[in-house]
C-alpha cells in the first residue's frame, strides 16, 4: 500500500500511538485530555498525505526538506501553525513540540513497515516525500511557536513595566512629602528620589521596547523646538540628582527644528545616564550641539572612560546585549555589563525622526552621535 494511502486509512491508530507518546513524555501532556492532545493531529496527517500526492520538481523537493517550501500557505489556519499556537498556550516547550513531530514520523513509518513484508520501488520515493512533508510541517510549527513565545514574553514585560509605575509613584510621593516635612535633613529622601528617577527611566525603556516588539511602533509628535534650550533644561534635571559629574553643554549654529521633545528628552537622558554610569568618576560629561548645517542638527554625548571593545560596537544598539568574556576586556567600559534597553530605545527614537545614531570609542573618549533632520517627514514618524 502506498504510504499516503496508508496514512489516510489508518489515522485513528496512528493518532492513538501519538497520544500515548505525548502522555508518557511531557508534563503538559499528562494533564491534558485526549481531545487536547489530538487537537490538530488528524488535520496535519491529512495535509501530509495530500502533499505527497502533489507533483514537485527538484527545487521544490530541496526547499521542503529545509522547511522553505514556496507553496506553503501563509494562512494562520494551516494545521501545523494552529497546532503550534495551541501547544504554546498549553505550556509545551519548543523541544517537546519538536519531539512530537519526531514521534509522529516514527509512528507512521513503524506502522506502515509492519503492515507488509513486501518492498516496492516506489517505497523509497514515498518515504522521501513523507519526510519532506513532515519537515515542512515542523518548520512551520516551530516558526509560529517561537513567535508566540516571544509575543507572550513581550506582553508580560509590557504589563510588568506598566504595573510597576504605580508603586513607584507612591514611593516618589512619600519621599517628596518627607522632604517637605523635614527639609533640614534631605539625605535619605534625595537618595530615594534619585533611585526612583533611575527606575522610572528603566521602566520607560522597557515599555517602549515591548510596544515596538508588539507592533505598536514608536510614534512621535514633532513640534517647534529650540534644541539648545531643551538640552539645557534636560541637563539641569539630571544634574539635580547627580552631582558627581559636571554636565557641560556646547552649541553652535541654528538650534531650531521640529522634533518630539518628550522622545528627545528620553534619548538624551538615556545617553547622559549611560555616560554617567560608565565614565571615569568625577569626569565631565559633554553634550555638543552642531546646527551649522541647513538640513540637520547633530547631538553628541561624550564621556571619558575605558573604551568599548570594537567587537561590541556593531551590536551596541541591539536590545539586551551583554558583553561576554570573549568579547570584552575585563578593564573595558562595559565588560560583563547588561546594556539593557536604553541604547536600543535611543536608536528607535532616532529612526522615528528619520535620523541615525552612531558610536565611537577609544582611549580618549566615548562619543554617541545623533543626527536629526530639522523637519522629519510625516510618513516617517507616523509609521515608524
């Protein structure tokens, strides 16, 4: 019997074996009823059998074996994709779902080989086509499963960042009231307020990161702004909670443009706090504004400190980058440090304005440079 026909006529016993394997191997499977375990198994097998009947050329055969079939449907309702979304909701791990496909493959081939002692020329072709179809289904499932896991994680992080703002505001309010009642002893209240400001900045970065990951995009609302005045106000705010470093502002040229002040405040604050964290103790932080060009303004944040390793520079703006022992000298500015989301958010803000951000670092200084068009196109910031 041809393998595709065998699958179609033996769906129930194949699926019974599959359920037994799932129950025996995985904690999620042990708690699930039979209907849940069978969810899309029958549809997946029927799709595999139908695929084996379809003609294909050598290129399609190779693509399917790699999980890249050009004829794969993009519909969300493809059985392998629906199966992946349900398995993710049921608490399966990615290794468990991959093992599920291995079990399906083994179950079908074992039952088929036991059904007859005769060998036919077309059997090798059938096994090849079957393996290709299973590989394609598994690749589709894994892609969707990973996407669902990422989305679940991002939703959790987004809710965490949002919900932590409430208790953080309560802490800030209590510290402010204490400072008003006892202005003669500001030490502890000032320390609490500085910590709250740093935590709020981290939460803002987390929320922006998850918004972008979940497809909400980074929106901006440009308005007329004097960049030097804006930068001065931002640095004064930071200086009030960080007196260990001198914050120096230098500007030249025309400082007028249309930018989102709230977003630029976030970007500039992230860069300055980064410089405060990694710069040499007591060294000055310089913010340099260059408005001598007609179409754009450049904003630089410079600090003196141990240089960032050259191997880390290309991925410095990626989210959650960590410098490993093989990438960073132990004496470098960011050795072993979790660089978090701050620089990623800076890059997204620059992109939303139609600009760029770059970094350079050597023994003399580390410099982050934002290049911002004076006026960004409406389509850029509405869809960014």
